[in-house]
C-alpha cells in the first residue's frame, strides 16, 4: 500500500512579527529571537540596544518576553 505524507502546514500570516529577548548584555547588545508568522520558528539575532528598539518599531513586533 503506498504511503502518503501530509506535508501541509497551517496557514501563516506573514504580517505577524515576534520578538523574544534572550539577554541584555553588559556591552549594550541585545540577544533576541525573531520570527515571522510562527513564533515557534525563530532566528537568533544580536543588535545594539538602540538598533534593537528601532528594529522592533520598524517591524511592529509583538513582544513574547513580557
């Protein structure tokens, strides 16, 4: 009997952007996870604090760490 694999993914809303702060370092860098659509699938990034705040504002993120 042939096997079928359901590879369909749930619908994604690419307008949703998420940020979870991992660490605010003493050297002024902010380590954080950023995701689009699915908060479970993220990349880790690091920016200086002022650039991080601008990044969040420009992407209209939803904060997951608060």
